């Protein structure tokens, strides 16, 4: 039998305390991320996949050859939040905390913003539009080097942050409705509703990737568009809530062994109906924007020839044609071609 002296026992107890404290923090972070993850894993994967179809052929073939990786790993930045405390602020911007008129007057580029506010302030209140520009530069550099793995890596991360910038509740300090008595609104709008309603969405748009001349202004336009949707989001929730007592408005679900209060599916469906096409529109808008940024990065990298970075056999080319037809007919989900649906 192992015997421990008093010093060994003290060290052992301290080590166990540290272990359990870290484990507790991990579980808490996991619960927060599940409830506040941007767009929800399902919608992120869908938007990123849709962006590929909007690219011109010279770029699309490379992205399609990596479609599974691109779509499924589009949730990677959210998962990084489990282990990296610096990851969180990259996903949002609490615009109210930057002062009156900040939406219109904040610098459009990264360095001027750092000089005006400091990195500490940006990390405190969020800086998603600037993170988009940082990831964009990384993607351009990867394309210039024709490094396939790096291109996929930075394209995926860039897509994720662009999609986050298109989520209304990622642009406000009332990010979960907690300031207006509507706690849980975050997961309701961007996770529960898309998962419940996706079969009714139009996932096709006629948009074709176009070059973005002013990247800073473009991503800030997306942030302003998302922020402008907030009043309706909050008001519609209050209107629908009039028809639901708390017993049918909320339910408890288990996340990582802990009970969490969430909106019921019945409430979510009525709230989605009240919002009409808002969530669908933002999903498509974010996919269009991702395609534009990807294409622009390729142009700014000097339009490198990507043909040597992928191989297509006859079956794969046939698969691409099938997906493009289904995309145009809005049949991707029906035919089981959504990567997010496959993973489920």
C-alpha cells in the first residue's frame, strides 16, 4: 500500500483542486458555447457550403474538391473557444460600448482601430469586423504561396467570422436578450430556428461571387445590416410571448449534465413565423458575402492557377454537376447533399 507523507498529501490535494477547478471551468465554458455559439453549428456549415456554389469555376473546383473539410470544419473557431480565452472577442462586437455613433464612425481598418481604442479595449468589447480583415490577409498570403492546406484553413476561418458578423446578436451588448428579460434569445434565433425551419428555406440565390474593392466598408455594412434587425427581433419575441405562459414558452434541457432553460420548439416555430424570412435572408446574405471575400482574396493574390492543387475524377465531376443542379433547384436538403445534414 502506497503511503504519503504530509507534504506529499498536501501537494496531492492541491493538484486535485486545480484539476477539478479546471474541469469545472471547462464544463461551464462548454455550456456557454453551446447556448451562445454563432449561427449554430448547423447553420454555419450550411452557409459555408452554399458559398462554394457561388464561386466562378476557376476557384470553385478547388473549393469543391475540399468541400467536406470546408463545410464540416467551419465550426472550428467556435470549438477553439473551449481552450483559448482570446478566441471569444473575435466573434462579436458590442457596438454600444464603443460610444454613440460608433457604428458609423469606428475606423474601417485594423491598425487605425488599434491606435484609437487599443487591443485591450477591442478584446474587451469584441472586434469581429477587424478579425474578418485579419483572416482575409492570411487567406491572400496562403493563395500567393499556393499552399492548399493553408488556403482551406484560412478560408474556413474567414467564412466563420464573416457569418458571425451577419448575426444580429453578435453586434450588441444585449447578446442573449439578458438586458430585456429575454434570456435565451441568442440560441433561439440562430440555432433552434434554423434547425427547425431549414427544410422550408430557400437556399438558392442568383448571386455570383464579385470582387470587393473596399473590404473594410463591406464588412461594416454587414454589421450595420445585422444590427438594424435587433429592434424587430426583440419586439417580435415579446408579441409571440403573449400567447405563451412560461410553462409552454420554456423547457429544461440537459447540456453536459447540467439543466439549462431554453425556449420550446412550439414557441420557436411561432417566433420564426413572426420573423417571416429574416433568418433565411441573413443565412443567404452571409453565404453570398463569404463567396465575395473568397473570390476577392484569389484576385488580390494575383489569380493563381489552383489546378495543380486538386484532382477530379469523372465521378467527382459528376457529383459537382449534381450538386449545382440541386443547389439551383433548392433540392440540396431533400437529396441529402447538405454536409451538415449528413453529419447529423
